[in-house]
DNA sequence: TGCTTGCCTGGAGTGCACTCCAAGTCTCTA
DNA sequence: TAGAGACTTGGAGTGCACTCCAGGCAAGCA
C-alpha cells in the first residue's frame, strides 16, 4: 500500500506537498510526484494512460514514467472536465481528436460546446435545488426553536 | 421489456404524458404511472422502497403498489437531491430520520446544511470550468477560421 | 378460454470509474 | 550485502446506482 500513501496523505488539498511544478526544461516528475500534485492515485494515472486519456508518457532509462509540465496541464484540464461530469469516454474521444491533429478542430470545438451546455444546464439545476434547500433549512430552523 | 417501456417512452421530459397529478383524496397511482410522472423506472421505484429511500408504499387489494401525492412530492425532492449529487446512502439516512419523528429535526437540518455547502462548492467549480471552456472554445473559433 | 398487459418477488447482472493484487525490477542507504 | 521503498505490468476486484431476469399472479378483453 506504500504506493498510494502519497496521494492519500494529500487528502483534499493537492497542493499541500513539497512537490512543486518546475520550470519547463527541468520538468520531470515521477508518477508519485504527479499523484501528490494532482490528487489522483498512481493507479489512476496508469489507468488514464492505458485507456488513452493520456498519450504515452515519457520513460526514464529503466522504464519508469517521467511526466512533464504539458502532462500536468493536460491532467488539470482533464480534472476540470471530470469534476463537471464529463464521462471518461468523452474525454478519451477528445484526447484522440487532439492526437489526430489540426483537421479535428471543428469536432473538438463541438465536443466542448456540447459539454458547456451540459454544465450550464447543471448549474441551473443546482441553483433550483439550492432554493429548495434554503426553504427546508429555514423551516427546520423555525421548528427547532 | 413491457414494464420499462412507459418510462423509456417518456424520455427526457417526464411531463409529456397523459398521467397528471390528481387532487388529494383521489390520488392513487400505479407504479407505471409514477414511472411516467417521475422519469424513474419501475425497477428503480421498487429498489428505492427496498433500500428504505421510501417508506412502505400503500397496496391495492391484490398487493400492487398504490402511490399518493405525498409519495410523488417525496420522489420529486429525492430527485433534486440525486441531481445535485447526494449519495443514495445519505438520502436513505435522511428518510430514516424523517420516519423517526420530530426529535430528529436538528440532525435533518444539519444533513441538509452540509449538502447545501456541497452544492455551493460544486456550483463554484462548474463556474470556473465554464470560464476555461469559454476560453478554449474561443481559441478553436479563431483557429478554425 | 386463451391471450395480453401490468404487476409482484428475490436475486443476479451491468456499466462506470476506479482500485488493488501479485510478482517482479531498479536504486538507494545502512 | 541486505533490506527498504518506489516503480513496472496485466488482470482481477470493488462500490455505486441502478437494471434486468425468471417465474408467477390478477384483471380485462375477443
């Protein structure tokens, strides 16, 4: 269980760690460091690569993964999409389009536009529920007193 | 597959159906009608009852479920909580507290207050991502042209 | 009378997104 | 030189929230 300890220790705040992004050129991170930086587990990072959500990560002379700042930026974006509920399959599709090159601009844009609509719809739902919660909580406040 | 056909036919708009809420006193709905009204499948409605997310629903003389307007209102609230990401286990906990009676006011209020915080946090995340999406989509617009 | 439709039950199956395991390699420190 | 610790792999396991299945019952209609 040693491997996941780093990520687990980070808890809900991924930046509370000694690992900091390094300047481009000297940017080389082990999977454990990336886990600490992103809050993802090393398991999940390998799985992301396996399913094509990340293009193949660079390797050290002995086969260990070495992530760079571009990888970190990509993981941050992926994290955003994930937090806003985009299915992993859609994120993989987006990653594939990116790898395919410039002629997929339109398709990528469409994918993001569709997701933006989803996010907007979701915000509206959350707002409506917030109103319901406010109402109920107020009732409880009044009754408890 | 006859059973789920009603719910499936409803699609994304649960109100596009001939079943309408009836006045209190004449409110008695079969599981199929409730499925059409709520957009949940009959399977899910039975499962909700089994796990205690609904208190035991009334029965007809031959053992079939008969839902009333209170059940419908509860299902609507549950649907809101579900859409805002509350785990089913928490919703079950809330339902249990409700059944336990008035002395659980404070606990119920606390549960809702905590969820409200979650929802607020989530809205903030979605807003931040919306900004990122706007930026990326604009880039694609410029590059594609 | 037979057929269809809608419902009942407990338990098994599904899809998603991880999460862990076993067995091994490599590097570093005591 | 031994041991610890971080890493490697493919494949199996987990938890959640449903979703379906098999076998059966009851009511309405031709």
